[in-house]
């Protein structure tokens, strides 16, 4: 399934994408309960299992996902479905505004230099040499940083060139969304804790992150300023449930700026894989439904090419089977 957070007028809702239309999950489930299950208390039950907030919905767990699957089968998007109170239940995409699928995550974790091709470009070595070094160093502990909740934006929201930076970069990444509360999660059971995947653009501010403009100065990387300014975590356009992507390690990934391909890679290039990442992160840290873990980027970043973003650009981050995330670039007012 493909889940979205969408807005109609001023109200934010959880939606289900079917045939390029958006179903209001809460409204449709109440309709299903009344018309199929014969429930007299359909609205209360729907509010319990399909709340209009994505993080709250994920906390429901399998019962909520089961409700969404029933809605997907029940609703004919070609009909003008109306909810039990007469409300509109199915929308064309141009009738709604899609937001960040998880607009209010508790935690946002990101991995640095977790693709062989990106490792090669920032170290200035061949891909073969990068793989040799990684293997010889036996890298098993990921380099992790966090972004604040104020960095989260959704599709169509602007990436800002802030007053404090002129070197704004892009990084297309596959993000994992946690679906079940857990701590000390063994890698063999990580799949039980994943809700799904979405596209993540790890917008970076290179002149804030690298005071000496030299990647080798690891100890002088300012992760907070280099990665965590406002609007630096575009996410979306949808949360694709894990059953739709049985193999997350063979997905093509691209970044395009004004239609020009800047990054092209494959998630199979990931160095430390998702089970090991989540096992490591959850050691001593409770992961909650809605937490976001972005797994790193491939080669092609502006840090190496010098092709930094500028006002008026449009950035598209795409991952096969997950979606295309498009954001305009503006200068901070």
C-alpha cells in the first residue's frame, strides 16, 4: 500500500493512494464498517483504528494496516464515494496537497558515507579501491547524525538557500520508517519493526558542515549545522509499506536538477544494510513508530561536482518503486 498525509483546506488526513487517487482512510473505513460489517458505532471504531495522523496510525500496528487493506479492496475510486456523514471520501491528486508522510517524527537518523560509490567520490579513489578499503577496515559501525523535526518538509515544499550558506547540496536516499516500538532489536527480527519506505533528500550545507572544505577533517565536521538547518529533510511523496518492496537492495535511484541527472545509483550499493543499521541504532535507544532512518546516498553530490543548488532550481529525488519527490529551491526571505 501507498500511504500519504494530505491536506484538504486546513485539515490534515491520512490517505491511501489507489489508481492515482487519494482515499481518506478514516472516512472510508467508517463507511466500510457501516455498509459491510453492519457496525452501528462505525465512526468511533474508525477513529480508534484509522486516526487522521500518520504517526498515531502507525502506532495502531497490524490492526490499522488490516483496516487499510479492507478499505483498499472496498472503495471503488471511480465512484463518487461519500462517507457516513456525507463527506467527500475520494479525491483526485490535484484536489489535495500532499505533505510529508511523517510530519512530526520523534527522531530522524541519517547515515553518512554508506554507499561504496559515495565513499569513493569523497575519498577521491576508484570504486574498486573504495570497496577494498571498506572490506579491509571491516566497517560495521555506521556514521550517524540526526536532523531536527524543523528540517522535515514534504513534496512541493521549498528547499531554502539560507542566509548562512551558499553551498547547498542534495542527496537522494532511501528512508526506512519504523512501525513498531522496539529496543535492542536483533538484526534477524528487524523486518518486524519496519512499516515501510519513502524517498528522503538529505539536503546539506557544505560550507557549514566542513569549515576547512576538506572531507578528510572528520573531527571538524559540524553535523548539526551542516545537515540540520530548516527545510533540510524533504520526504515523501508517500510511505510505501514493506510488503510492496520485498527487496530494498535493488532499487534504482536518481537526483535530477531542472531535469538534468546529477545522481544515479542503486540501493544495492549500500555498505551497511538495514538490519545492521537498526540493530545498532536500537542498542540503548527506543525506536518509536514514525521514526525515520535514512540510509545514505550514492555518488554525484555537489560537494564533489561543485554544482550546488540555486534559487529557481527544481530538485527531483527518485527511487524506483518508492516514488519521485520534487521540491523547488528558493532563497530564504
